[in-house]
């Protein structure tokens, strides 16, 4: 979906249409969850500090997030997906992989299916969607960003290698800002540059990610679309309207977060063994502290007890703007080998003070 949260807000409130808006945060505090395309023209992006967003775009309008509404529309969109295939792997409320090799419509063209789905989404929700179509998940994901917003890109089998060679390295899915800068220093600016490096060279400079980069630039990505993707972690976090330095106040916030996690664990009927405390300081540096025990827990009391232990594990270096708790090593975990994408999957409920 194109700028999903922001587009929903503009859909429901005509006064916001055509204006730069940010979902989440405020002019003085918080973090942007999503930005409209009008705001993106000024460099406003998700996960950006609201203060910086306001500095970049003085006329930006901050809107409170409504996750219940986003979930409602997301379910409508997924119901359209299932008209075509049962092989649907949601990545988030606004994104999913679909395998349409064999589809319910008997349509041999994935490009036509993508166009139909996008038209149905527009008719049913009033929102625009973009799509990427190709031979595997990696290339389809990369292609989905090429003609945004409200467009699609097909990379046919015979076009894959040329497409990847010409692609700017920062557009490779899995190459973030820090990795891109490291690649630039190594003279890697395009897929062609990346392809010129040996697997040993990439492993030496990028560790376990090296073989991944070596394969994907050659169009090799074996991950299947998994409709029953298992959750690997569950958590909640809270960004505060003012920095806090008192551990007493932190414990109060952690109590509320633990209660939220308990509710979600009960709803999902899962438990876990590893508790991780996430701390973001006022200077935006991030710290995590984890502890694993030998038995599964799901109660707020035990989660809070472990979070409290982690909080006191070492002295705080500064005042705190965000606290979070996550529970992993869940009883849904399978002993079978997991893909990189499966290992990364984390469900975190964001909370903001307004």
C-alpha cells in the first residue's frame, strides 16, 4: 500500500488531502510512524523524530494513529488477495507476498493479476496500491518500489540479471543506510559492482550477510511464500512526551507495557522464555538488554520482574525517551531450520504519548 497510514487518514478526513501529514508524534515530541507523499517531498520519513520532521516541513500536520482503523482496512485488502490465492504471506498491515503461480482465477499472467488486485483495492477502499512482479520474493519486493505510488513493475525472467546489475545498491532489499555507506567505501554502487565481488570477499566484509548479497544479485532467492508464518517475538514499546530519568517512573511505564504484552500473549495463546528490554536515550542511542530462563512465561508479573532486573542491570547513561519490552523464544518456535526473514519477524505494538 502507498503511504498506508497517512493515506487512510487523508481518505477519512478530506481536509487532510493534498497536505503534508505525519501519523504519530507531535510538533514537540515523538516519532513519525508514517508520512504522506506530500510530506515525503520535504524529506520526512517514518521513524524520523517529529522535531526533525517539523524542521524539514514547517507546515506538516501531525495526526494521531488509529491502528484499529488500519487493521480494518488491511483485512479488507487481504480478503481481495485470497480471491486469487491462498499463498499469502503478510509482512505487515500494508504489505504482503502472494504466490500466484497457480491461482484461483486460472490467469496465466501475474502482471494482469497484480493490476486487477490494485483496481479492486481502489474500488473497495479508495486507496492506491503498488506492486512488484517477478520470479522470487526478493526481486518482487525490490520491483514494488520502482513505480510507486500507484504503479507496478514486472521483472520477467530474462530481465532479472540486467535489472539487478543496473540497480542502485541502496535499493537492494536488505541493504540499509549503514550497509550502503560501507558498500560505497568499498566501491560498490550498483548491482554490477556487487556482482563483481567474490563470495569470499563479501563474507569477509559483511559476515553472514555476505553469501546473501552474493546470491540475490544473481537473482537467487529460495525463500517460499509462507502463508502460515509463525510469530517469533511479541513486544510493546512506549515513546514518552517528556524524557524521564527517574527509575520509579520507568518502572511505572514498564508495568503498563507488561500489562499490554500479557493481553496480547493471552490473545495469541503463546508464551516465551527470553525477555528483552529496549531503551532509547534522549540522544537517540539505543540499548537492549536480554535474559533467557528455562521455562515459558506469559504473566505480566513475571515479565515485569525480568524487565525490572534488566533495568537495574547497569546504570542509565542518560534520560530516557522510549522503553520497550519484547518476549521471544516463543513456544511456537520449531526446531527446524528457519530462514533469515523468519528469524527477523517481530510483532511490536507501538505506543505514543500525545
